[in-house]
């Protein structure tokens, strides 16, 4: 399966962070998170799932546990299961992250 160039899939919303699904299976998913300046994914937690935030564009701040990491394009961080995590865009430019999560918290029905 080939995924198209991510830039052709970007979608931003004035209201809140936009999620664009790239791939989904019973085991995992991959999304694009598109954040305009001032937008965030509120800090939350998953008991069983690990998440990876990989920055494609912009300079978002990732929060994992008590640590805030200011990330640049090409950098990433991991939120292990059971750790509070989220991401926010405190800059004046858009941010785009490639996000992987496994195992899938709510596998799609087939």
C-alpha cells in the first residue's frame, strides 16, 4: 500500500487541531496532526498504547509526563503507555506531525 505525499493531504481547521488518517489496522494507526498557531492536543493518557510524535513541519511542543520538548522538523518523541502526553503549537507557523499509535485503542470493525 502506498500513501500519497503527505502535503497533498494536509487539512487545517480554524476551530481545532485537525487529524488526517493515513493508515489504520486492528493493530495500529498513523495520522497527521495539523495544528495552526495556538492549537493543541490536550494532555491525556492511554493505559495500554504507545504513541510516537514525529515532526514533519513547524516547531511544536510535545508534553510527555512532566517533560516538555520543543521539537523541530525531523525530530520525534515517544509517549509510552501510561504517561500523560499532548502537543501544542506556541509558534506563529503551522505545525504538522506524523503520529503512530499501537496497539490500536479502538480497532476498526471489519
